[in-house]
C-alpha cells in the first residue's frame, strides 16, 4: 500500500519536478554564462603577434585540443538552443508556409505527390525559422569562443556586432523574398508557356534555400571586418583586388540565382557588390582600431 501511494505521489508530482529540473538547469546555465562574461570583461590578454602565435601552435599542436574542446562546448550549447527555438517555431510553421507561398497564390497552389512531402516541408521551414530565432545566441556563443583571444576593446566591439549579424541576415532574407522572388518566379513558372503543378517540396526548398544563402551573403561585410581586425586583410588589398572580387561575386551570384537570365543574376550581384565596397570601409575602420 505504501509503495502504491509513493508511486501515485511521484506520478502526480512528476510535472512539478520536471519544471524544477528545467529551472535549475537554466539557472546553472545563466551562472556559467555570467561567469564567462564577467571574466572576459575583467581580464585581458597579452599582446602577441599573429605569426608568433601560429609558430607556437605548430611547435605544440596538442595545445589545440583545449581550444577544440571549448569549441565543442560552445557549439553544443548553440545546437541545443537552436533545437529549442525550432520546437517553438512549430507553433507558427503553418502560417510561415502560407506566407512563403503567397508569391504563387498561397498554400492552396501547392500540390503534394508523396505521402511524407508535407512533413518534410514543415520541418524544413521550422528549421529555417529556428535558425533565424537562434542566430543571436549562436553568434553570442561564437563570440564567447573567440573573446579570450581578443583585447578588451575588441571584445566589446564583437559583442556589439551581434545585433548586426542578425540584422544583416534578416535583411538578406527580406531582399530575397521581396526583391528576387517577384522577379524570378514569373520567369520560371511561365517559361515556354507551360502550366506547371507546383510541388511543396520543390517550391519550399527553392525559396528557403534562396533566402538562407542570400542571408549568409549579406554577412560578408562583417566577415571582412573581422578578418581586417585580426590582420588577414586590409582595405588597400580589397581596393586593389576589386576587379577579381567582382568576378568571384558573379560566380557566386550564378550559383545562388535560381534562373539563368541576367536580370535575376544582376539582382544578386548588385547588393553583393555594394556590400563589398561597404566591407572596404569597415576594413579601413578595423585597421585604424588595430
């Protein structure tokens, strides 16, 4: 009888114990994060030239294991947080799919063929939404990994750049949805005067892939700023190599662009070229700060 009552009591209190476990885990996580931030704000690193650091690393490759373990820890936390945001995105994925299908007339215009096709579409959109929601924290974890090797001033600069990472990525996604899709879809759907039946998997893969990679491309100025801040590139190098950069941008635009016509390719190239010249200004600022 006593065992039965104990089992019933554990069953009734299981939700409360689960909530308590989540709260304690979250509190420990906050304590760890706050401790890392506090140490990064108060401590500083010795100024050492990058070639000297690379030479020491080549002499003692085992020293990389500590950094690789730290990277694993930060990536694990980022993946867990992304899993949480993806689960949260399930609530609004149906509305997001309908919004993505508006350029072709709504979700009713999509015709699934395979039994599991709607599930795959649902998961793909939820994953993209989860990544967009988790992007600030992912960037924050990458900052936590890189900050111990930076000076205090650079740490604050990197921390303030996290909102820019999110802003540039969302700007790229918005550009792909509002500028590229209205131009690319009529060309694709009306090519040769055919009337295609649009499958959800092909359409959502096309739209989400385009939005994701354009969002990634919009991060280019921030990447250049970081490379200039650590001395790998400088603004003079970028100015001298602008013609070569335009060729590379054209190749990337051809790979990202969903169509083969020059109009859509130009829609991708134009903002990427503008971003390249913006990155030259950011590289100059980073050089001055160094």
